[in-house]
C-alpha cells in the first residue's frame, strides 16, 4: 500500500514528532480502508453492469417472436422495405434510381444484436431472385474486439454481368436507358469498411428504422394525406419520437 | 388505420380488378396487424427501460453505505479533496493558488443522483470554518425538466469581506501578498449556469472523481515514486481506466 502523499505547499508543518507519526499511521490506515471500500464499490458497479446486461438480453429474447411475426406480415406487403427506405430522409439520400429498383426485391430485413450486445450487431437483407445479383442474402456485420476496436465485414455481392450498381455504367447496355449519376450506390455501403465504429447507415437501420419500420412505410402517406381518417392513427402519428 | 401507400414509381400495375382489390384488402389487414405487433414491441421496450432503471436505483441504494463509510474515512485524511482535485488534470486547470488554499477547508464531497436518475444530480461540498466564506455547505444541482431542458442552481456563497475569490483583488488588502491572476476561480463555477446541460466540472466530479477519488488522491505519488513498494498496489495502479 502506498504511503500518504505530501500534499500541500501551504501546510507548513514539516517537523515530525511522535504525535505526527501516530497521525501518519492513522492516515495510512484510513487510505488502506478507503481502498477496501473502493473495491466493494467496484464490485457493486460490476454487478450492476451485469444485471443491466441481463435485462437487455432478456428483452432481446422476448422481442424476437414479435420481430418474427412482424417480418412475416411485412412479407405480405410488396415493396414494404424499399418504401420505408425511400421515406427515411437519411437513407433516401443514399438511393439512386437503380438502387430503388433493386431494393424492390428486398423481402426481409433482420437486425441481430450479438448475445453480449456490446460486441456488435449484424443486418441481414433477404432478396427475391432478381436481375442484379445472385445472392439471396446480403449481410453486413459490425464487431468490437476485446480492445474496443471496431471492424466490419460483409457479403461480397455477386453482381450479374453489367449490373454492378456500385460501378459507373459503361456503354455495353444494349440500348437500355440507365441514369447512373455520380452518386454512390446504396450497395456500395456493403463494401465500405472505412468507419465501422460509426457506420451511419448501419446505425440508422438498427436504431431508427428497425425499432419501428411501419412508421416509415406509412410516412409519405401521412405527409400527403393531411387530416387522414380519424383517431385510430394515434400510434402512427408520433413518428420521429424515439426514446 | 391508414390505407396502404402508393409506392413504387416503377411498379406499373395501376388497373384494379377484383384480384387487386382482394390483395389491397389483405395488405391493409397486414398493416393493421403490424401496427398491433409494433404496440407489443413498444410495450416491451418500455418495460425494459423500467427494469433497467430499477436495477440502477437498486445499486444506487446499495452503494450508499459504502459511500458513507468512504466519506468517514476520507474525513480522517487532511487535504484529501484538495489533493484529489489538484491531481485531476481537468479540475487542476481551474484552480488558482487561492482556490487551493480555500479548498483545504473542504472536508466532504457528496454526489447525489436524484431518485429517477435521469432528472439530474446534486453535488454537496462541506467546509470547515474558514477565512473565506461563512457557508458550511455549498451545493450545485442540475435538473432536467419534463421537456428535457437542463437547468442548474447553487448556493450563493457568503464571502467574508475582501475574500471573494471570484472577484479580482482590489487594493484594500492590508499589505498581504495575494497573487490574483486573470484566471477564473473554481468558485465561479457555482454561479455559472450557462451550460447546465453539459456542465464540464459537474460531470468530471460526478463521473470521474466520485467513482474513485482515492486514485486521484494518490495519483501524484504514483507519478513521483516510480516503482513503489510492491504488488499490493495493484488496485491503485489502474487509474484512468474508467468503464
């Protein structure tokens, strides 16, 4: 145990007599006792973190059947996800016309937080057979390793020939009108691992869309049809008010 | 319930026949069912927040007797708090020489989070009888009101005549050498309510010093006495590693 530090420039008492030594000894004991109390506090803090994590894990599990049910219902609605994405201001900004066409084949989105929650999450995108790529599922996942460094990995997209939306169109397009602008594609995001610690699109999908995608699916209508059809819409009107 | 939005510019099917109407009806039902599932998810989220708050409150209560015991032990050590403050780089930057003298009378610091935690906290500073002011306790507290707006309030300091450390020294000082510099006083903080939502000193004391003041009390010594006296110091060596 360390000895009490010499503290104060203005203290002035530097002559040690027997009384001083007794006082030093008592202070030293007090420091050791503070250290013990501190260890107890640290243990309580660790227990608190563990209990909170367990609550989060419990509710993650409890939410799963509702997410499953929601996914099944969403599958009955054509273009649900592309509509929700188009109606989300931040995601919409990333979508070019071709992206919107390709995302009409997106039938299911899944956000999975890893069991210990703090270590990361994965987003799965399920696609119907489509003219753009052959993957049935595209995944991007985000990890924090033990030292807290973030990283991400994703499914390589198997583009059909001439259909790679992340590359500028060349002239081999058989006369089809395509309007590739200079804008990046939504699909470029899968290959972009530059800022895995603060992946903007990943976090928008996980924290903003996934908690309540229906409000984004319906958002354009709320804007367009002011007034609506009465009080039953209460639950849907408070878009944007996340906790 | 709102009707399904018209979605896709590229969908192309606008002729409604009986089959389409049936499909519309099914989609409408699916939307209503998603809304119901969403309400269940929202309820789970609220329950999760409540349970986490209860865990935090429980541990806040469990920590109290240890904080009390720690305060009693700290009271046995002269200049504990002023030493901890001087050894904390951010707090130290706010202290002028007079502040350091005045803070030698600081015997006890208390951080109290309000019962519902999210609404704010209070820091109490207890002082021995001292030549600077007559208050035995100075408090600063931080609130979030119902709409989330932050505010702070504090004890007005009853300075003894000519001892106000927040004002520049005038010449009525009876020959005592005082070295008032242009620097703001630590005590100015009590009267500063300009940025209650992100009060830097308040948050440093609450989140950085209060969880483990001993490490700051001992910090200068650890710097000075490299090597120390062996393995018993393990718990004290990991300063700076807050969770």
